[in-house]
């Protein structure tokens, strides 16, 4: 049964990045594990059956531009919203209280990750896995990929706010993939194929 969930960008990434902030999960025992580029920390998984959510975002180069607080469906009943307040501040929400969750998130700092780095989170519910995170790069990524173990790279959906905020988010729906077992690597690429930032997630079980 799907439960009401809210995940805010926050504490773990902030501690790694040397900032201060808050992570919040409502409606269950779920966790969000976050890390920055070059720091192999918490979270992630394995599967050959990862499927990218937001196919339209992956088809065109560069992130999909969304409005502040806009609810974006990212799979498995979850919605993601980006906030102009704070630093790399976003929410992932299950349930009907998206507007309330966004209002609450305005009081939080966000990921506050280092320049040219990534944060990451893993949310699981039975055999379903949903990867989410933020990027902060000098160059806007043309694409962000997720690779589990020795499997293929999969294009994630990528979102950012209008203008040049210097950050955005990504998400990958791995419904039916099973519980993650292998290390996951997230990579942000420039339009010329250059690597802008990388992140490794160690195996980590995170419930909803």
C-alpha cells in the first residue's frame, strides 16, 4: 500500500558538503541517503531492468525547465517540486499534500552541495525503487545517467528552474527492479560528452 510521503533535500548531503540543513520524511520509515561527487556514501542498488522515467526529458538535450513549486510526476505516485528558496531545495511527495509540503519546505535550506557535484537519494517500496537527487554544476548538464553495478547507463529525467539557477534535480523510476544490491553510479555529462560530476551510492535499503 502506498503511503503519504514527503522527502526534503537535506541533512546528510549538508553534513558532507560542510553546510547545514534538514532532511524530513513523513508517513513511514523511509530514508533518503545523500552524498556529493567523489564521496562514496550511502544508498543505492542493482538491476538490469531499470527504466527511465520522464522519457521526454531524456529525448531532448538538457533539463526540462519547470516553474517554481510545479508538481512533476516522476513515477510510482511521487511528485517532485523545485523551490527557489534555499540551496538546491526540492521535495519528493507521495500523497495529496503537495502544496502543504512545498510551503513547509520553504523553511529548509536544501541540499547545499558543493559546486560541480551531485546528491542522491533512494526510495524503495517492495520491488519498486525510485532514485532522486540534485546537481550543482557550472555547466548545465546535457544528460544525467544512472548505472547500477555493471549494468547499462540509463538516462534520468532532469529538471531545473527558469534562468540560470546553477542547479537542478534528476529522477529515475526503477519500478519492479527489486531491492537494490550493487553500487550505483550517477554521472552528469556536458553537451560535448565531458563528465561534469559523478556520485557513487553504496548498497542501501531505504523504505518508503
